[in-house]
C-alpha cells in the first residue's frame, strides 16, 4: 500500500478554510519545490501538495519513462499513474484533504502524468489545469471512464515542438468524450507557460467555483476583521 512517505513531497496547508488543494506536478528535471510559486499565483490561500516524480532520467526527475522525446513508455505511464493515485489517497487521509476540491496542476511531464491520472483514476481528482500537455496514453484508447462535469484547463503552444498542440487537442477530445468540461487554451508560443495563460487559468479556476475570487478573499478578510479575528 502506498503511503505519503513513498514520495518526497511538500504539503502547505490552506490559509483559509474552504480553499482548494492544488496537487502540483513538476516538469522533467525539476522537483517538489518548483511549482510552489505557480500554485500560489494560481490560487492564493489554497493548500499545496507537491510530490517529486520517482523516475530518474540521467539524474532528471520525471513521472514516467520515455523511449525518447515525445515517445512514452505507456505501460510505465499506466503503472506510475497508479502509484500517484495511491499517494493522493494516502495524502487525502493524512492531511484531511477534501477530494472534491483537489485540483491537479502540472507542467509538461507533470501535466502528462496529471492527464493520465484523470483518465485512469478519475475518482482521485476534482479537476486539473495542465500546461504544455500532450496525450499521455499516445495511441492507446483510454477506457470509457466517467469524468462528467470535471473542469479541466489545457494550455498548449501552437509552436510547441515537444508536447504539440495536436497532442493537446487529442487529449481534449478524449476528456470531452468522457464528460469533462474542457477549456482548451491555445497560445502562439512554444513549450512554456506564458503569463497570459496563467492569468486565463486563474480566471478559469475562479469561474469554475474551485478557487476564491479576489473579491471573495476581500470579503472574507473584512468579515474576519468585523468579527475581531485575524486575516
Ligand atoms: C514528456 O516526456 O512527458 C514530455 O515530452 C515533456 C517533457 O518532459 O519533455
């Protein structure tokens, strides 16, 4: 059975009750600290759960093996997303996370394992924001799982040579066919997360009701002041 000890990770509790938890999934060569600032920018006051991928590619941390750039070991994708789903379940228990507000946020290789986890373990995540993402199961057709109503934001660059816009469009189709509410945000850049895409993802998160709007955060602060509490 997977425990939280099985993955190096950082957990930062929410600053306010009722805020979502972001599961941060870093890209190739990064670690559990890499996306903490991104998580803060995306959903201030959210809890942050940030594990480190367990696969090493010549010393670079990853979430699953690949045969070469753009060609994945799909059996490993399946096995590793199972391990990640086990970690998520263990963290939900240990940290008292509400799975109904657990959103995966991933970049590149992290976005790909997030997408695989949604498709293969649909009960583990309430939604996802995935940047520079591809279709992690490649030409394997995912099972007909039910992702009804799950909000998913996909960011893709039309000139991305690594995780191409065509792959992101394929993933978008796979998710929509299974009932997810997909926002596919295409930009003119490459393998990156431009500030405008981050802003769009923040708007999507607030609009989907999963994160508090700035006005909501202000309101919470003034009611806490009125009640003599700290903010
Ligand atoms: C992957 O291997 O998941 C993608 O090609 C992105 C990358 O990590 O380079």
